[in-house]
C-alpha cells in the first residue's frame, strides 16, 4: 500500500496535467489536425475528450485512491487471476517509455542546439551520435526526478515545469498573432467541415489522440490517484485536467499553424513537423532563434513531465511488489528502460539500426506505441468496472458510469479494429509520420505484451494482497 501523498490539491493537479500534457499535445495534435482537415477534426476530438477521456480519468483516479497501490497490485487485489493483466500494462508502459525517452532526447538536443546558435536540422542531427547522447541525458534526468519521490521529485518538478510550459505556449501564441497568415491558420483550425464527419478515419484519429494525450488507460492516473487526498473531488479534478490538456493542444495549434502557413510550408506529420518543417521556418523568420528556443524548451519540459509519469508507474509497482527502496527501484527500472531504448536510439544514428528496412523506433511505435494503450485501457475497464465493480468507484463515476461500462469498451474495440485493417488514419502512435497500416503491428504488440503477462502469471502468488479490497463491494 502506498503511503506517499501529494502535498496539496494544486500539486496533484499540476502533476497530473504534467502527465497528460506531453509531445502528444504539441507536435502530434497539430500533425493529426493537419492530416484530418483542420476544424472538422475538433468536433469529434471534443466529443471524445468529454465523453470518453473524462470517465476514464475518474475511473483510474478513483481506483488508485480506493486501493492506495500500484497498477500491478491493484489487479492482484481483485484476484490472482488478474495479476498478469497488471504486468501486461506495466510492460506496455515501460516499452513506450523506452522510445519516448529517445524522442525526449531529440527535443533536448534541438533545444540546446538552437540555444547555442548552431540551428541544427534533423538530417545532420540524426547522422551524428548526438541522438544517442541526448537519450542518455534524458533517461538520467527522468530517473533522477523519480528517485526523489512523489513530493520531493515529481510534484516539485511539476510546480516549476508546468507553469513554464503554459507561459511559453501563451508567449509563442501572442507572437504568432503578428505573422502574416494568422487569420488563415485560425480559419483552418476552427472552421469545421461537417460533411467529412461521416469519415471513420477522423473519429478514429480523434479518439486515439484523446486517449494518448491525456495518458488514460496506461495506469499512470491510477498510480497518481493512489497519492490523492480523500477529500479531493475527482470529477472536478478530471474536468480541470481535460480542459488544461485540450487548451495546451489548441494553443499549440495556434502557434504552429501560423508559422507553417506564413512560410508556405505544409502541416506535415509527427516528427517531421517538429524537426524538419518548423526548423525550416525558424531559420528564416524574424526572431527565429528565440522562437525556436522557446518552442523546443516547452517541448522538452512537456516531454520530461510525461516521461516521469511513465517511469513512476514502474517504480511504484517495483516498490510495492518487492523489498526495493524507491532509489534502488528507480535505478533498476531506469537501467532496464535504457537498455530497451538503445535499439530505438541507434535507429536514427550513424548505425541506422533497422529491421526489414524500417528503423527500430518506427517499428516499436507502430506496434507497442499503437496498440498497447487500447489493450491496456480495455484491461482496466474490464477488471475494475465489469469484474470488481467497486461501489466507491461507481459513486465517483456517477452518471458517467454507463459510459465507462458500455461505451468506452466499444469505442476502444472499434477504433483498434479500424486501425488494424487500415480503415482509420493514425489513431494512437506518437511518431505518426510514415505510418503503415499493417496487422503485423498488432501481432508484435500482443506478443511483447504477452511476455510481460506471462511473467506476471508466474509470480502472481508472490505479491501480497492489498487489504483495501477485502470487501470488493464496499
């Protein structure tokens, strides 16, 4: 059982917003909006946020606070049969973190490069060993923050990082107002074309973006919820988190699209948008260096807060299921994630590590990065809504309970199926450029996740049962 607590509601909100607001809000949101016709995408996106993401947030936070434990032990509390599902979710989170830290390192590298005045672009950057070096730094910084604990590390970092992220976003948006194509960008982002709303691809992209950007379905909010005070209103907190997440994404769009349109560029996808398209504009625009430093600075801070949240899921599980201290658990897991991330780091380096002609990072993104989240979310809903059916969780959900019980599972299954057969546009993955629609990605993801599930099944009886669930109906 976790004894750590956030020092205040404000600290809790900042930490959870930090977990939610990451690379998915800034480069991924704008990329998916660009791919899906601008304003037409916002309608399903907002519906997805308030109909699906809010109930999932309340569900995870409520389960975490009710059981006061990590994701693995929470599943074990329901029954030893479900322990493997907790390990499956944990495995997916750590595999995602292994390449998310690579991308975090890239952002840090671009930030420092533009700060120093070298104004790097992606081709020379990826042709050097710098991506690997910055991956090492990003991993070390993330591990360092988590090792300092919930209050001393995660909450303290969030109180500095998140206000900085939003201040930089607002400052960049105010500058974007002065650009020549500001009006065109606003029209592109906010003018809906209702005729395209019958396209399943747009709905798939919207629901995928919401689940990814708000960090729901991965055990992050369950873990953070275990540190929440009993008097905190979880619905109000979830609403604030959702609004902050949407706000960050929309303001990021108001930063990116004026730059893209003012310099005759295209709102291209994912990593290409952040590391090729925008640096091209920064190199020619007035105050380009200052803008680039601010942009990559806020990207790094946003990525760091999300990396910390992902690692905390594993560290909390290691603390509760073993006799390891937080420092040792952090060191062990950080080392494991680093080893797992080396192939992804080497895929964009002089080694050009690839499998069947595809960079390893892309393969991990197309498999685990695409399918781990919906699989994990389905596991959470199945066990904690259908199997355990905790009364306190039902009370927290209130009128949202039918959405969590019936609608969200259907949405997850339909969108994942559409993505698997190639009907839908990229819905889940982070690096959405050069996406391939192949069922092979699902098979690889399932195979990797089953390895962790099998491990969990083997050790299921070695984890103590949480006393918080002696009576599941209370």
